[in-house]
């Protein structure tokens, strides 16, 4: 195992202001931690046979911007974070390749348009499961990976590398507190009250909702991740009370700010 290279990679992430990085050996995909599990064709070494490790990075979604969703504010943030993930994972893959370990990045969204998700609601690679296997978080009722730092308010990107890097321990702690805020607020009832993966989300309903929001330049929805009480970011932004997102419970100054943002820049 190349511990020195992993340390160098970590410092590279620090230099790029990437706050989260984890590593998962590809063998972890072969030992399902729960069922149903990802089919073989979706494993990293099925896509890139040279892969020996998957490097996963995470970028946070700032909570005060997310709170305005659906809005042009969150719409633009989402696009920007996705673009950064693609740029950073590309650069990390290039960095590893130049050090003698052929590597490739995986684009953040593995589909051409959200309308396609209604017919086939899955991408060719799951960054969520990679983040879980790389020790960055655990799955919640929302079907999202929750992290200690940002709850589910983090976007992930991945690099497939031929370097054999030491893996990070998979998180055994269940971060989800089953408050059901994500279930209760979902406008299309896409979530069940069961734990993941027993309670799989209705991805078609979610895609249809986001397709309509995209026509208004206000996608994605984001409701399920903004109401989650998990994450140190809530302390950073003084948002410890997640009940403020319930109808009629927002402080007047926040409610006024959110309505102002939603009234401009989108339909």
C-alpha cells in the first residue's frame, strides 16, 4: 500500500481547498455491506479495469444558500459545485497519472439530461456509494449520504486510480436520527419512513419534480437535505433548530430573505 502517495494526495486536496477526501479499495465493492447492492457493471474496476482504489472528494453546499431553494441562488450554486468537482477530480487524476499511476476522473453527473432519469433513474456510477465505502458518511432515510461535517449537504466526486492506496475505515456509526423531516417535507412523497436501502426513494417522482423546477431555472429541489438536522455546518451558520423550515415557523427575517431570493431570477 502506498501510504506516502496518499499523504501527498491529501496535501494536494488541502492546496485546492477540498475539505473532504477518502479512499476505498475496489475490493470493497465485491463485499456488499447491505442488500440490494450495486450490480457488477457499476463497480469501478468494471468501468476502468486498471482501478485499484477510488479516491472520493466532497465539497459542501452552504446552508444559507440551500435554504432559499427552490431558487436561482441554489440553482447556480449546484452547477458551480458540480463544475468544481469535475475540475478537481480531473486534476487529481492527472496528478496521479503523472506520478506513474494511470488514473481517470468520473464526471459528477453520469447522465445527459434530467428527463432521461425518468426512463432510467440511475447513472453509470454511484458517487454516494463510493463516499460511503471511502468512510465519508453513512446513509440516511433520505437515501443520501450523511456526513458529520455537513450532514447530507455535500456533493461528491471520484477518481479511479491504479495506485493501491490505504483505504479509510467505513463509518459504522449511524448518523441519521430518523427524525423524518426529509420524509415529511418532500413535495412528491418520494421517501418512505424505512431505513436505506429497504426504503428506496421514488427516483422517477424526484426526477419529474426536478425537471419542472429546471424549466423554471430553480432546480434542484433540495428540500430533503436542507431540513436534515445532522452536520456541524448548522453550528457554523447558527441554524441548530431545523424546525424553522416547517410552514409558518421561520423567523421573520429569514422568511423575508428567502421569499426575496425566490421572487427573482427564476420563474
